[in-house]
C-alpha cells in the first residue's frame, strides 16, 4: 500500500472537483463519484449494524467481509478500468444469504422496516445499497461498469434484507408486517 495521508485537508477540492484513483479530476457530483460515494455511505451504514449487540458471530464475520468487499468495489468504481470484484465475491454472498435464510419462514406479506434496532439498521443499509446500485447503473450509462459490480450490489441488498429478518426475530420476536386496513 502506498503512502497514507499525513495531512487530511489538501484544499484541492475547494474548486468543486475531486481526484479519481487514476489521477484525473472530475466534478464532485460526477456520476462516478456519486456511485462510489454511495458505496462508501453503505459501508458506513453496515458499520452501524456491526455495533448492534444482536448481531451474531456469523453475521459479524459476514458483514466484516462485506465491508472489505465494499472498499474493493469502491476502488473499482474510483479507478476507471480497474477490476476488483469477481464472481467469487458474489458466490460467497449467496452462500451466506442461503445459510441465513434457511430457517426463515416464506414471505407472505410485505415487511415494514423496523423490528428492532439491528433490523432497522439493516433496512436502512439495504436502501442505501439499493441507491448505490442505482447510482452505479447511472454511471454505466456513460462509462464502463462491470456486471460483477452490479450483481454484487444487488445480492448485497438481498443479504441485508435477510439479516434484517433474522435480527427482527431475535430482537423483537417478530417482523412488522405491512397491513393496510382502511
């Protein structure tokens, strides 16, 4: 790994631009910056989940791996042409998802975000990951984005949904189901 920042402020972004990983500069609201910035936001939201006492050791390991993955994914988005996410990342997510989902009852109703602090944090992280996916698809309209990146984000939102379901049961004993009675 190269040199770490020894000075946090550089003043180079004061003009509304930021540097990409390849050294080029773009506006801070560039679609590439929006995509990797939202991935960073999702990573922070996952950090909140990891502070919850209801998170199991399996979930902690799984989500810590995800945080490392998201740094790789953000790097891939930040450096045009860089490749970091592979099919193995997605396969691991799917295996974790299948393991966590195996004891859950099938869904018959929509679930409201909530069900306990950890479950609610998962739902928030899930919606941020969905936004990261949308921002990445917007980037793909103007520049190359590998399918593995989009598939990873899609699968991650599914994983967070399932973790929310598991946590709702352990924190609150049940999920909050949507029911419109008017």
